[in-house]
């Protein structure tokens, strides 16, 4: 595994021919996090977690073979 940082993004994972390829984790500048498989830099099969918004909701996208196959909006309970 290697770590790559650029333009506020951090990628930690496998490379093939200099490209993100295989298992990895990508942290976006806005705080979104993708974990799963990459193919030639593309999100392939995994899950993208968006930051929790002001309404305590979080969008979660599931990817399969490069396409979003399921989206959920999850409400996070407030701490007591």
C-alpha cells in the first residue's frame, strides 16, 4: 500500500501502472470517504460516505462495477 496526497485528497491503497487500482481508501477535501475497490482511478466496488450535514443526515452511496447501485440517507441521532 502507498499513500498519495494531492489537492486536499488523500488516497491510501494499491496502485497498478501508477494508477489507483485494487483496494483502497480515498478521503476527499470535503470529508467524504470512499472505501473499496478502484479500477484505473475510478470508484469501482465499495461505499462512499458523505459528511454528516446540518440536519444530522448522511448520504451513503454503494458502488458496484463503477456505478452507484444504492443511495441511502441516514439520520444520525444526537448525542445525549
